[in-house]
């Protein structure tokens, strides 16, 4: 990921509607994770640390991040010591970790199946994984290029890769569905006008930012009961296949 892109994320992710909305949505699914107080949680690819405060309120947080500049920004939050880590080979999962989070990380890993297999092999049998990824190849845009993505997924594709790697799916849904038509239209126009090189990650004015957050966060009220059939992103909760492990 471009260094200027990382710095920009560090500056905006506490208040930007998309990051705030994603945290609200993830928080709404906490009851599906069966996390008890003081459980060990590992965030792989924590970036500049925007999720660490939320996750640290759930349990004892550990975090790893590949990029050195992002690690510096994440460590400034003082939620935990963010260490170096890289999927699939340079990852250490602390003993008794009950939840592993990869929030918009897997799309950055060239061999995503090898990464999932590594996590399944290294984690305890009762550990769960929480994954978010961008959805639909037809939404590919300058944003994906700026962020150095290798792919976007369908829900079926992500579920199959997790299953093949030895996980059982316990919950899955698309999200960022209400704003999907607007985002699709904007990206389609930008892709047609190839001279436009700007990505999506721009901080809107405060009023628009608040409106977008309210719209996006509405999904957190329903998603645990009614998984969404389409959206800009995908969220999956899975657990290690105990049959395979025995």
C-alpha cells in the first residue's frame, strides 16, 4: 500500500463514515462470537490501528501489521504492542487466542488460501475468525489499485475458500448494501472516464460524512437477524472444523 495512502488512513479512520460504520456493524455481531471477558483476540493486519480500541474492549488484544509506517501509527494508540507479521508465513498466533480478526486484509494477500490454511493450522481448535473483504469484481476501481488489492470476492467464493481451508461458516452476509447503488454508479462512471485517477477514500464534509454514517450504520440494526443479499463488502464468521482437526 502506498505510504501516502497509509498516512491518510491514519488521519481519517476515527471519523470517516465508512470506518465508523464498519466498526458499528462489527460490534453488532459480537454476540455471534461468544467472546467472554479477557479472551485473547488477535487482529492480523491491523493497519494504523483504527479497530484496536473497539477490539480491546472485548478482551485482551494482540495485533500484527506488515507495514512499518502503519505499525508506528497503530502503536501510538497504546492499545497493545503491535508487532510485525505477514501472511501466510510470518504469523505467530498466541496460545489460547479465541478470536482472530482480519478486517479488509485477505484481499491484500496474494495466496489467500495458504493464509487461511496457516491460520487454521496455527490456531487453537476453539478459535473463531472474523473476516471482512471487498465484494464483486465488477466494483474494481482505482481504490483497489491504490490499496494494492489482489481481488474482490463474492460471498460464495469466500465461503468456499474458508471451507476448503478447514473452517465451518457460522455467519456470513454482504454489507454496505443501502449505499451500493450510489457506489456502483460512481465507480462505473470513474472506470469509464479512465482519466479520473482518484479513489474512494476521501473525507467528505462533516454534514455529508454524518449522513453517510447514519445510512451505513442502519445496517447494524438488522444484519445479525437478516443477512443482506448484496453489498459493497462481505463479512464472515467461521470456526475451525473440529472434525477435520480430530
